[in-house]
């Protein structure tokens, strides 16, 4: 009975060790973007945020004005 408990503990520790070895191996495979690519992507994201914000603002203002016309009738 004591051997089974010991085997289970060893098995758990070996599985945890294997997990961390596999994780380290996968992290080495990552190709990180260059600073230039990161800056370019940041610019694209910020531009899209501004464009979508302007579209939402325009729709909100237009619908609010339309509601004001309807309520004035």
C-alpha cells in the first residue's frame, strides 16, 4: 500500500516536471514581432478606434436629432 502512494506522488511530480519542460519548449517556438511591426500595428489599432468612435458619435448625434424632430411634432 505504501508503494502505491509513493508511486502516485512520483508520478504527479514527473507530470508536473514534464508540463514545465513542454511549456519551456513551446515558449522557445514563439516568434515575437519586431518593434517596427508593433508600432505599425499600434497605429492601425488607434486609427480604427478613432474611426469607429467617430461613426458611433455621428450615429448617436443623428439619431438624437431625429428623436428631437419626432418629439417636437
